[in-house]
C-alpha cells in the first residue's frame, strides 16, 4: 500500500475521463460503475459539488466518490435524499485512508448543502464507522432484496428520518447498470 499526498476537490470537466478509468480499474465489473457515474452525471440528479476526486501531487485521480439525489417514498410523500454511489480508489491506494477521507468530506459537503440523510449499499464493516446503520433501523426498506446489514443510512441532521417509514427509490440511471 502506497502512502501519498493528495487533495480532495469537486470534479471538473477535465476529470471525467480519469474518473471513468478509475472506476473501471477499482471494481471487478468496473464498466458498470463507470457507466453509472456517466448516467448520473447526465441526469437531473447530479450535483457537481458532490462528485469529489482525490488527486495526487501529479494531478492523477486516485479516488472518486459520488453523491446524488434519490427518493425516499413514504406515506407522507416523496422526500429527496442522497445516495452514496459509487466510491472508487485506485487499487494500489486502497486501504490507505483515501476512501475514508472521501466519505468524510462528502458527508460534510452533503450536510453543508442542506441534505439531511444519505443512503448507501455497501460494506457493513466499512460504512458504520462513519455513523451509517442498517436503514431498516429507521423503518426504511431497500429498493431490492439485499441483506439488511448492507443497505444503510445516516442522519446528517439528528432525527431527520424519524417517522419517515418507506422505501428508497433510485432514478433510472441505477437501473441501467446491474
């Protein structure tokens, strides 16, 4: 595992290709993750300030995280919320803290933009350290059958999910990838 100096900043137009390359390298089926980022970027659910890159001193993208708008469908109506997906770190830099730094920075940014909660389908040994817990603890169901412990939520505003029982609905971009 390499140690590296890097900065985290919002993506810019020059990062698009590098983000795609990174997602292809970081995931077993990376083509899907790269396509997901592109589809979200081309949708109304994309918020440029919430697509963050970790960039080393040479300007190379070594990490990326994307937060985008999804829906929480409840009896009280549809409430906009955030999805964390995907997050990628260049393979030789995985387990060096870059992913954790991206999550921490992204959650801070979501909160500063007024978002109250974030949902993630992810590793149950990684995300809880940031405060994520199974969404079923809040009475919120995943949009597809997955083990409870991998579909998680975090309240960026304490109590913001109280009484909002329902189900998450992802936009069409997520259906285009399997």
